[in-house]
């Protein structure tokens, strides 16, 4: 344990909370002080298992001695108000994706954290995968040459029981559609790797979950500012669910990540490190293709430990909220395009949300 581990509090003790709790329990840089959930039973269960204080409200968590940073693990529509309150109380915030439901909300959260001089990170843990970091480095060093294609394929499965298990999971207003909820990770990866979109076309429908009024499938074409083009095919309706695929093609090379492993890594100028990069990742590690909690916690741990470093060293975390704003804008453009049936330019001329 470091001499001065950062004290974290969790707001929300639902599905994703154990990934944070396990990361904190196994970290020497950070420690879990308390968990708060309006559902007392959930908070008690988590607090007992991970040996921390059990609370039920945000106010109690903000007042709790030793809590320096809050992991915001509430449903998507609730992120904004929690972040504003936490920043005003001088707490650093690490927020589960997506940052918020609108750009306006995201901007006001960023401004509040800046004003309070607290760190503001987003949990988009796929960014820290070794395969993605290798792609990022190769793009930045020019190894791909001109980027031609950046594609994301997410052919997942979620049961009807999943959608009906909690009110917000089937509520469009809470941010439950596949585009903003599940595919956000991979749209963000395309933005992280290929840069922001310039215009977007999308079509959304519901293939397998007639009991809920949501899109469970999105097809999208993206023209990036960089001149590259790409597609997103994302669904939670394709049983049994297969590993996601991120594909990057440049004039001088191709890289494909399947799940979290590098499946293809081929450049015209083979380098000595390429052999090792081809071995990144493992087939045995699940990445949530078939169930909402079927994934490992170590990517969360990297993000949380980075946040602890950012707090102690007074610097930006590795996934600052501002870096995820263009991803949210692309997602909002997809919803708008699906509504109007036409291409939507970015920056968005008017923000219409996801409803
Ligand atoms: N990074 C990932 O891979 C990943 C995976 C799953 C979920 N998520 C994200 O995590 C967040 C939470 O998702 P989940 O599936 O854990 O949801 P969940 O419904 O399982 O848990 C949310 C919990 O928050 C509690 N809550 C809501 N508002 C509250 C408030 N104001 N005060 C106290 N408690 C409150 C609820 O009672 C609930 O127990 C969402 O933003 C989701 O997108 C991320």
C-alpha cells in the first residue's frame, strides 16, 4: 500500500460496482472507504463483502471522512447532477460511461470540475487495452500512413430479463438504448483512434427485444474529419453474442482487435516489436459479449489507479471527460440521423438528445 492511498467512495452498488470494488481492494494506490446506494440492501451487501462503510445517500458520501474521490455508478441520466454536487463539495469524480445524456450537461460538468479544481475522468476502460494502445501509438507515429477505415462490430446478446431487471435499463430517457449504453465504448474507440466524425448516417431498430421500446441494433456509416471512413454495427440482439471487433486500415497497415486480443497486426514495414504485439491479449478473457457482467476487472483497475495518480500529482487522468465529448457528439448524431433518415453533420447544429 502506498503511504497515502486515495480514498474512494462508490455511488451506486449495482451491476458495475463490484468491478470498482475489486479494483480498489487489490490496489496499493487507492482504497475503498464507503459505498452509498438508495437501495440499502444493495449497499449493505457490497459494504459487507468489501469491508467498507455503508451509506444510502450522496450527501452522506460527500460528508464521509476519508472520501476524496467519488466513482459515479448510477444510471446514465443521473450522472450530471451527481457530478455537479460532488465537484461543489470538492470531490474528484470518476464517472462510468457515457459521461452524460447531452453535450450541454457534459459541458456543465466539465466547467464545474474546472471551477472546483477537481479531476474528472470517465471510465471507458477499453481504451487502456494493450491492443488499443498499440494501435494508438502506431497511428500517432504515422505507421498506418493515411487512415482509410475505422470500424466497430459489436454483435452481442442481452436477454429480455436483462432489459426488464431494472426500470432504467429499458428507459430511453435514462440512456438505455444500445447505441448510447453498450456501443458507446466502441464508438469512443473509433473516435479515440481515428479522430472525431465529420458526418454520420445511422439506422436503428429493435430485432430481438419486442418487450422494450428501445433500439437494440444500430447500423452507422461515419466520415471522419481525418478523411477516413468507417462503420458501426452494434446489437444486443444477436444470440449467443460474439467478441467485439475493432478494425483499423491505413494505406500501410491493418490492425484488428477481437475481444481484447490483437488478432491482426500487419504493416508494410515489419518492426522487431510486432511479433510481441501480435500476442497481446488472451482468448480466454471475456469482454461482455454474452452477459452484462461477463468481463474482467483489470481494465477498470488501470483506470482507477491512473485516477489516483492524477489526484496525487494534480494532473489530468488518462481519460479526461473532455476527451469523450466528441464520442458523445457522434452518438447523438447517430440518434438524430436515425430519426431524420439522413446524414447529420458534426458539429451538431442543434442538440436534440437521444429521445
Ligand atoms: N464500464 C463498463 O463496462 C460498464 C458496465 C456496466 C455499466 N456501466 C455503467 O455504469 C453505470 C451504472 O450501471 P449499472 O449497470 O451498475 O446500473 P445498476 O442499475 O445495476 O446500478 C445503479 C445503482 O445506482 C443506484 N442509484 C441510482 N441513483 C442513485 C442516487 N442518486 N443515490 C444513490 N444511489 C443511486 C441504484 O439504486 C442502483 O443500485 C451506468 O452509467 C452504466 O452505463 C459501465
